[in-house]
């Protein structure tokens, strides 16, 4: 399956068995944006750009 990046429009190849039933982040390696995709039985149900806070790991910096 090929999807287009929501930011730059480039094609992102999701043609792998892992993406037949997948819900999670996908990164565009052209512009670097992270997108949330939902695929069921090989059909794309949704694709949305993630916000900065959704991309940032929780508790990245811990106090000593």
C-alpha cells in the first residue's frame, strides 16, 4: 500500500505484511513528519499528522 504524506505529499510505502493490520505512528523520511495511521485488513481507515506533544516521549528528562 502506498500513502501520501500529509505534509509534503511524497509517497510512503507501507507495502509490508506488518501494515496489513496496523495502528500507530509512521514517519515520512522526506520531510520527517510523524503521522498516525490506522489500517485494517489492508485498507487505510485514517491518516493524521501527530502534534509535537504526541511525538515527544513522556518523561524524557528526569530529575536526579
